């Protein structure tokens, strides 16, 4: 993947679609230009270019003039991305203020049910949703958790809130163990960035993902795409509290863990 492609993928996490990202990157490289010049050099339909410019202007990433022809200019990246993050923070504060009242109102209309002993299963779609669920499992645990997955998945996790969730789990006396496989010594320090209790490298049964909490919860998925796209909607997991499946997968992870080598011994 080229640097351009990586940037387009990363900017999608800030709400930019591919055309939006191409326009913003193009303006950063070209400086102040007319819409016609910009759309011509980037080979983007003028109608699409105007739609992207309107979106980028609303996000605070570009400015445009009232002149004829219209001249557009990209906002400095640090300032532009900070504006987006501040808006997201404001939205979170608003949701936090509203949530207590909404929860109380929803509880009033919720039909009470007896606690069921039946195991539950659910399918979660979309990489952003998946990492949010993994983070929730880790944050709320004070037990031993195995994260067994590909090195690409671990590199993606670093760009989410999961490292902070791992820190919170360890502060609650939890034990987070990361197990992956790689032939590259250069990737070992990157794996350690998750700040798990311990990280090991060993042979994995497949290119899949397993996060299992001792006696608690299990998250599993099939083969994972290697792309770094944090918004991949094709990624999916199965989540369950089935004690039988949890115990079987925990035993498997424990077996794989014993056969693996600590990263500390490999560096």
C-alpha cells in the first residue's frame, strides 16, 4: 500500500470518503487553486469535486473564496484534524449529558424479564464496531484475557482505544496476554505497543481472531483481511457467553501460549 493509499484509508476515520480525501490531499500538494484546475489535475468530475469541497469546508478542512472563479485552499493538517476531533468531543459530551435521562425513560418502557441461563450468540459487523466490543470486554475485565490474532490486526488495534483499555484492565489486576505470529523482527517492537501484560510469538492455527476471557466471554472471527482500513464493514465477529465454547477456546489459547516464545527473549 502506497503512502497516498494509507492516508486515504486513515482519513476515512475522520469522516472523509475516498474522493474527499483525494481532494484534500491534492489541495495540500497544489496550494491555492481554482476548482477547475483542481478537478482537472486530480481527474475528478467537477460535480463530485464541488460536493467534496462543500463537505470539506463544513468539516473545517478547506476554505473557498467568493470570487469568480472560486479559489480553494486546504487548511493546515494539524489545525484541520483538531477541528474535527474537537467536534467529536463536543458530540460525546452532548451524548453523555443526554444519556442519563434517555436511559431512565427507556427503562420505564422496558419489559422486565427473568435472567436466562441460556447461552447467547450475536454477530457484530464492521471493524469499528468490532474493536469497540473488544475494548469493552477488556476494560470491564479483571481476569486473564488472551488476544490471539494476526500481526496486522494487532497493528490496527494500536490505532484504536484498545491500548488504553488494556491499561485499565491491568490496573484492575487483569492479565492481558497477546499472542501472534511474524517472521519480521522489525514488527516485534510494534506488537509491544499494545502494552499487554506479556506478548508472545508462535504458530497460530489460522489467520483468524480470538479474544477469550477466563470464565467470561469469547469473541471469534474467521480469516481476517490484511488491509489497515479501520472502517472495513466486511469484517465480522461472533460474540458469545457460552461456557462450553469459552472453556474450549481458553484451553486452546493456553496450549498455544505455552508453546510460544516471549517477545522479550526474541529482541
